[in-house]
C-alpha cells in the first residue's frame, strides 16, 4: 500500500503532543465542520469543466499531440474485439497489482454456452514487502514460483497452457503480448522493471523455473479485464470502469483515430489512464487542503492527482485527515485524538464503507472509531458519517465527470446523436460501497443526458476477464485463419494473371481465324474511330430495356450537343408482335422529330440495339434471341435494321436513313474516341461485361480485305466457357454458375460483372457463417434469399469514406445482426471478390493492348480505353485496380482510361458520323 506522510496537520497547524492545558482553544464546531465539508462539494459547472478538460486531453493524446508528460495517456491495448459468447477452452490467468501487494493465479474454463458456467479455481499469494520494493527479477521469479505451486495441484500434465497476464500498472503496449512498464504505482517500486517488457520478464522467469509449458498470450490491465469479463447483455459492453485501489477506464475506440496504431480498420480498446489527469485549471478548484497533505505524504508527490481523489487506496486516508483535523480543533471526540487516529493508513476503504452502511452504519461507526482509540458520542458518529459521505460523494461525482468525457468521446467517434452503451464496473469501491455507484449513475445522467448507459458489474474482471481476452485472441486467430483460407483462391498472383492474359490472347487469335474459341471476335464493320473532322446532325436510337431513347446529336467544331427524349415500351408491346414493336419505335421517332422541329428531314441514324446479334454489315444485324423481358414475335433470326426500315415505310410520311446498328461497347469506344483520337478500345463493366478494339483487317478472316482496321466485338463475357478458367474458379463461382439461367456459359462475365459479384459474396458469407466465423455461427434468414446482396453494396461497403458504423448500418438494413468484427470481415470478403474481378478485367485489357502493340510492330504503344458501366464507375477502387494490373502485365503500353458519356446515344451517332465521313471520302 502507498504510504501517506506521517503528519495529518494542515499547513499552519501544530502537533497535538502538547499538554492538555496548551491545546488550542475550541472553535465553533458547527462552523468548522461546515468549512471542512464545504471543501468537498463539487458544483455542476466544475464537473462539466473537468469533463471538457479531460475530453480535450483524451483527443490530443489520441492524435499523438500530447505533452511530454500527458495528462492522460490513451494507451492502445491491442484488444480488437469484445466477446460474443462462443469463446471456450481452459485458460491460465496471472493477476498482479489489482489488489495491492498480492498475486492471484486462476484456472478459468469458458464453455461457449450461454447460461452454463464453470467456477474458476484460484489461489492468492501475498507478496512479501521486500519483494514489492526489491529487484524486478525477484518479483517475476516469485510469480513463476506461484504459478508452479498452483499448477502442481491441477491435473495439467504436459499440455501447453495459454496464459493471460493481468498487469495493473501504467504500460506502453505495442502488441497484445508486449508491454513496457511506464511507472510503478500502488506502492510497488521494484528496480530494473520500468522501461522493460513485462511479458518478456515473466517469460524469462517461467523459463528459469522450467516446470510447465506456458505461453503468455496477452498482457491485460485490470480495467480491460473488467470490460471483457462483463456478462453479455442486450448490447456489447464497450466501456470498462474500475475504482479499486486506483481508478481507470477503457473503451473501444475507432482504430483510425489512434495515431499510435497507424491502422484504419476496426476498433481497439484504449486504456485512458485517467488517474494521472492533472489539469490545474480544472482540478485546482476542487482540490482541498486535505488533498494537498495526502499528496505531499505519498510516495509520488504531484503525480496521480485525480486518482488520489477517487481511488480506494486514498479515500480512507482522506477521511482520516479530516477527522484528525476536526478532533485537533475540538469539533470531534471532545478535542481528543489517539495515536491510531494520527497514524497514516489506519483508516481503510473497508472502514469507510462500513460506516456508510445504510442499515448498520451507526453501529459500525462506533466500532471503527473505538478501534482507532477514540470514544465517540452519538453526535460524533453522525458527523463522522457525514465526513465519509462528503469524501465518497465527491469521488463518485469526479469519477462520473471522467466517465461522461469517455461517453462524449464515444458519441463523437461513432457519429451518433444518441449513444446506447453498456459500462462494466469493477473494483472494491463498487463492490463495498453501493452509494458510490448510485451517485455515479445519477451524475452521469445529468452530465451526459443523451447517453443511455447500462452499468453492469463485471464478473471477476481480473480472472474471467483476462481469460476472455486470451480466449477472444484465440478465437480471432482461428477465425482469421479460416477467413484467409476461404479468400485465398481470390488472391490472384502475377503468374496467374499472366496465364489469363496469355489464354485470352490465344483465344483472340483463334476467334479471328474462325477456329474454335470461347471468344467470338465478331466484326462490327466499324472501320475507323473519330478524327475530329466529323460534322453534322444525326439521329440516334437506344433500345436496351423497357425505356427507349431517341436523340438528336449535333456534331460541330465546338463539340457535341445532345437532346434526347425517353419513351416507355409497354409490356404488351415488348411481348406482342414484332410489327407492333417496330411501329411503336417509329411512332416515338416521329413524335421526337415533331417536338424538335425536325419533321421532313432525313437525318443519318445510328441504332444502338443492346440484344445479342450477329452483325453482317454496318447496317445489318441478325437478332439471335430476345433478353431483358422482351419476347416480340417474328423477330429472332431477322435483320432488325430491315424490321425498322419496313416500319418506316409503313409510316409513309417519314424518311429515315438508317446507317448503322451499334453494339453499346462500340458506342462507348466511339464516344470516347471523339474526345481522344488514341482511343482504340471500348470496355463495359456493369451488369455484364464486354470489350471491343480496333484490329488490323488483315487478321480478320471473316471479312475480305488486307488493309485498314475493323472494330472487333470480342463478346469476352464468354471467355473461359471452354474450361480454360477452371483453375481460377472457386466453389462459390460454381454455385453461382449453376444457379444462373445459363449454367456453363459466360464464365468470365460471372467472375467480373455486377450481376454476379453480390451473389458470390452472399455464398461466401453463408459459408463463413456455417464455420462460425460470422454472425456467431447463426444462419441469417435474409442471406438465404438469392440476389439480396446487391453489387452496389460492395461499392458502398468498400468506400474509404464510410466509417465502420455506416458499414454496419448497410448490413443491418439487410436484416443482418452483426458485430463490428462481422462488419470488418464482410468488408474484407467484398474487397477480395471485387479485387479479383478488377484484376481479371485488367488481365483482359492487357491482352488486348499488347495485341494492338504487336500488330503494329511497336516497341511502345500509347493508347486510350473508353469505359462505361456502373461497377467501373461507382466502385471506389475497381478502376484503379484495373489500371494497376494493366501496368503490371503490359509495361510497354501506356494506357489511359476515359469514362464514356452516353456511349449508347452519343456513341451511336458518332459511329454514324464516321461512316458518313468515310463514305464522303470514298466518293471524292
């Protein structure tokens, strides 16, 4: 125990060793009592000032901006998760410093079953005083001896034992199992330990003892143990508060706010170490003359000032100082004192708690005072109880102000207007002084009215709590291994990506030659990209779903101007006759021309038709099959341009010049090509995926001619349908493929595009849940629903700007009940799936640009890629991952990526404009 100075006199007082006749004259006792008790009153404004000051100190320390001797340390404990109830196993605990000069060893069994507990086995050892203030090696050798003595009585054998080390002193922790002692407190003063790793000192001592196979897994202070030992309730316990010999608090902070960690994910438990809080501006008004006397007589004058006003080691001494002062001035015990009353350390926390007992306080007070050698009358006993109440009430209110600062910090870091939180409480002050808890709770309600706080007594924080830290660490390690094993197939290395690039290159060549290939390599009859000289007005049609667009595109020297109108296609028309559908389309065109004043004009028209077609010429496209809910009769197998022209002829007053039918990927390339003449590739990564590029005509076997270029529609979504991607396909890809409407087809698309990524993630989450890694192993009904996990959730969850709270909100909106750990792992799953998609896409782009470079015999190629699609545009990292992969696999190609603006509308018009330009050039 800390030794308080031998004198209890306040400044200016003289000792009471003088004869009776020389005692100071008796003062008005009532006035003197009021003067003493008034010093311990703390106003609400003073408490608020302490709250604000402590919060400021906390935030500066978190940012690493604290002074060399910070008021609070805000030490990361490397405890990254709270228990979720499934932890189980046998754990050894060594507890040092929690209860004064003693050491406790425990054997804790966690069952992982709610409501079923096994009482821990424990043994307490008193640490000899010469060890408490002796050499550090002596202390740790004593600890190792106690461990061995305890285990000798347990049926251990040679099994390896996991140990949690509860070390309740200020430490600088650099990992879960590495912690450097900053300074001794609580009366300990062992040499050679400050500045050393206490875990290593313990390991060395265990090794010297050499009796048992013990692995020190975690070092934990008693405050963290208190939080972790809390019983699971309606909400997780994320704050620990201890008022024992000393006082401290810890809480789960967002890791990105802890500068010392350099980590931007998840949470970490931070030990506030608020006992050292010493802001003179905030504390000076509430420090009494008795606090100053106590501090000066302590082992560490000027340090731990806040703790000395709250901690159980000091409350009894503060009461003793007040009682001695009142007795010396004649306000108590008829002016008589005793050697015991004047002896530091003679009045303990236990005595104070007994005297404040609601039922038997008066009787206990007489017993305690008689033990101090004084003879109280009834009024003395009442006054002593008032002194005890004043000292302890102030301690509770100061503690509440500090806790309110922690709650404010939690509220701010989680961006919550109303905070609901459970606080685990521990320590002898809480256990033996119920009034302390009541005052604390009431004061917190006044200082933090927007916080709904549940106070939960910790179940043996030093024992079960430390075991729980060790168990949680073991659970997280096991879950981490399962997660990494599950996601390992999605982590594609350089060699795997090189293989994909080479396989795609081979498939391109075979497809161009007309040989068997998973890439169809369809000629689009687009022979050039825009060169900037295109001029004129063009119509464009965009049919790809239940909405249909008509556009007029003005291409001038100053750029491109677009006016468009959206028309709906009724379900009856989409599924009626082909004639009815195309008549409706022409009606919409006529309506648009009238609205825009274009009636009677025959403008060149480009038709973006986003359904599977076999193109036979720039203005010839055979519909292979309807998709997207369309089923108009007499269209499949027909040239859709002819169907459109026939509808135009039926509407005799209309003249339209259909120049081109356009694939949306080609439109994307052409749209970007107008802005950048180097754009010779188009890429779509949205619901589906595809690519096109400008190939040398001599390499296109199906089209006559040896000079010039031809845009090739790769239809690369089908890449791998021949089994070439089999080694990269996971069991989750196989499940998604089998559940699709086209099993065995579009295998590349199913690993990349937005229609499928959410489903892959959903099946991974189901697997991890069945393994107990996610959602406490409880299958979530919502995850059984196909397509419930939309790909847009990947984009939102992976956003760098989203805090963990927002990620949890997205998942909770789906009906998932999850912890912060779950949210982190779901984000990691999303990242793995989308990263693989982007890297595969990048490998495909690298194959295309390398072929363009080699076609032209260039050492270096500068080329641009026009891109469209919601996945590419909306995902926070997809585009950068594609670009990085292309640089890695095609280092001799300088590739720029341009996001397309209206590829299906503007692009169709530009295909038409280029065709007109080429036709005019040919006529000349």
